[in-house]
C-alpha cells in the first residue's frame, strides 16, 4: 500500500539507527519541480512517535506509530530556516516528506 499522496513525496534519506531502536535523520535529498536533486542537511529534529498510540497522516487515515515514525525537522532552504515533517514507513522501508501546501 503506497501512502504517498499529492502533498507527499518519497525522499532519499541518510540516517543513523541506534542500538536502542531510535532513528536519527541526518540528511535527505529529493527531486524538485525542475527534476533536479536538491540535498538538505537536518539541523535539528523532534521525534513525534511517542506523542500517542495513533497518528493521522493526511489522506492516509489513522495508522499505528510502530509502522510510521514521524519527525519534525528544521532545515535550511535558500538561506531560510524551515520546519518540515518527514515520516519513515517501516513496512515499506521508505521515507516520505509531507510537502507544505502552497498558497
């Protein structure tokens, strides 16, 4: 089951898996609107997986946090700090960026 929607994008991720089972996101890259790879270093992150038993992903419904590990990350993009949300789907072994809605 592919959880990606029009507001989500699969990304390449470099991360650290610690001995206690936690994950530390380090850096990711994604294809931009022009088809070019852009790389972003994660400057800070918050693991949101322990905020409750269930989390709600847009258009994906409620899922157990043991399958989806959510992170709130701070990155720099074009000289500005941004906060983004990324998810690790352990069933599909993919990382997903929840793209901000454009106004």
